[in-house]
C-alpha cells in the first residue's frame, strides 16, 4: 500500500521504516529539515537499536523517502499522524499544537476515501473533533495508538502484542465507513494480522483511552513498588525480595516492579499528567486522583537517591566528586526527556558536588539540556577519583560489565549508590564497598 507518516521522531521514523520492511511504499514527512536530511541518508537522528539497519534496507528498496513537503504525501491511501504531544509549558495538559498543525497541513492534500490514522497519544475526545475536519475532505479518521517501547521500538512496531483501531461508530457499532477503514488497517498490518495478533476494532474514545490507560497502569505499577520501597526503608525490609515474592503471583507478575529512582521519558510522566488534566475537564478528576500520588511517589524517589548520596558522604556533597553513571531515562535509549537519571545529577550539582556524568549514548542530549554538568565519554575516566558513585541508568556497561574490583581501583572512596537496584549488593560489599540500594537495607 501507499502510506505516509507525518512526524518522523522516535515514533514516526521507526514506523516509516518498519512499514517498508513489511512491504509498503512510504513517504515520511517532517518539518525539521535536519531530521529529513539525516533520515534520507539512512541515518537515524536518535539512538534506537536496529533502526539504522531497517532504515538502510528500506531506502535501498526505493520504497521509502523523506521530505519536508507534505504535498508529496497526497497519493497515500493511509496517512499516519505520529507527531509529538508534549506537556504544555504552563500546565499539565497535552499540547496538541503539532497534531492540529499536521492535520491542517494534510487536509488540502487528502483524497476521498483516504484514511488518516492518528498514532500520537492524545486526550480522549480529540479524535472526534479531528474526524469532522477529515470528513470534509471525504476521508476517514481512525485512531491507532502506538505501544512501542524505546529501545525495542523496531520489534514492537513490526511484531506488536496487540493492534487497536478506533473507527467511526454509530449506535454501538462501526459505520460502513469505519468497517472499510478498519479493513484498510488490517491490510497495512497484514503480517501481524495473519499470525493472529489481537486486532481490536473499537470507537474513537476507547482507542484513545486504551493508550493512556496502559501507560497509567504501568506508571502505577512502578510507583506501587516504589511506595513499598519507602516502607521498606523505615522497616529494614528489602523491596527487591518483596517484588520477587509478590511477582510469583501470576495475577501480579514481576515485570515493572523494579524499584529505584522511578520512571521518566517522553511518555509515562506527561501522559499521566495529561490524563489527570483531561479527567478534570470531564468532571471526573476524582476517578484518576491516584495518578497525582503516582507522580508524587515517583518524584520523591529522586529526592531519596540524592539523600542517600548526601548521607553516604557524611551529610554534605559540597566539593565532593560524585560520578553519575547514566543520563538516559532508561538503557538502550539516548532519550533524556524527563530523565530521573539526569535530574538526580542536576540536583547533586545544585548541592555543590563536583558532578561527573557519563552515558554510552545520551551525552549529546543531556549536554544540550544541562550544559553546566561535566560530561565524560569514557566510563573509567568518569570513575577516576570519585568520592561516591551513583548508578542511575542500568546500562550493561555498569550493571554487568563493571566489577567492584576494577571500579575500586579507580575511585577515591568505595561508596556506591545503586539507584536502579541493578547491582549484586553482596559482591560489592565483599569487595569493601559501602553499598546503598533503593528500599534495601
Ligand atoms: C512507555 C510504555 O512502556 C510504552 O508502551 C509506551 O508506548 C510509551 O511509554 P518507554 O517510555 O519507552 O515506554 O519506557 P518504559 O520501558 O515503559 O520505561 C519507562 C520508565 O519506567 C523508565 O524510566 C524506566 O526506567 C522506568 N521503570 C520501568 C522503572 O522504574 N521500573 C520498572 O520496573 C520498569
């Protein structure tokens, strides 16, 4: 099929390349010329494992091109809208400027019978408004939320665990136009559909809500275990053992029960805030009031990590060398948006510590946000002369490939704070380190 992808960021760039790899012809559109130039050369403008490979292959087929000119998308049968919906600068709601602009720009080029498939995460009710505008061109709007995880985006796009398509409904079932649009999406995702991936056709509002509900649940799960970490901290219990024990219950499950400095990134934090704001607008703020607690627990974990460093250094970090291992919000990503790792580093810097920060991929993004910090590419160089080391992103380079003995030969003092509970506490202690975990004795 002929597809267009409007917005070529973390979501759109991967979607464009992945759609070519399953047989389609794709034009990717973005207003950022630099991004388009780099993508056209087959270079990913951000770090995502596997993306450079599928991008290069896709361009070589001749079925993928990138442009800043949205008119070149006119011939597409399905247009995916994959632009960002960041948090508003002066509030917690989602900023829909880019979604509105993308639809406005697309409207004059839409042909009758085309499908516009929104992938961006939006407040429930957005699709209904956009659908009216899209209908003026004789096209159909569907909402097709995206559940990809950064770091696994290629796999999650080519082989998703479910597909959700919100189509126009009337009296509780899809309209004829909605059925037709759903069939076109089935054709787009034909390999997944053929192998039996759940394909859920629903109304616009449900599809929009599925996405925010999924992220709200994941955020709640992480904050739940972090709340247990807070209780563990005052009782001498060990939250990692607790997570293992409750995780054996299949109704609970061990995944996303990793206590530590909490969640960050371009999705979870802003999505739960936007969900709360939208619920307030709908007069149902109390239904998701718990999300404010989820957010508050999450932010407190950053305080806790900083407090641990301060306590480990005898009550002050002023003029002490603190090495921060990690800047990305999670491993396998260079994303530093709302990164708890970077925030911890900035807070330590604010307390007067001499902070040295390293990360295998995220230094350029981190430096752009916080140029005041001292960035060092080489892990071992970053560790040299540290009075305390804090692990804030669980990269293999810190978790598996750094031995307590080797690290001990570089630092000034053997003090380690494990902000992700990712190290073998016993092994570090056996080597003479003072080890501090999150929610662990
Ligand atoms: C998330 C959702 O998982 C994905 O489905 C959605 O499409 C976008 O938002 P992503 O932001 O890539 O994906 O990251 P995710 O793997 O969910 O991790 C989010 C944050 O939670 C990270 O900062 C991570 O370190 C943290 N986390 C995760 C924990 O603190 N503990 C855990 O147990 C798991």
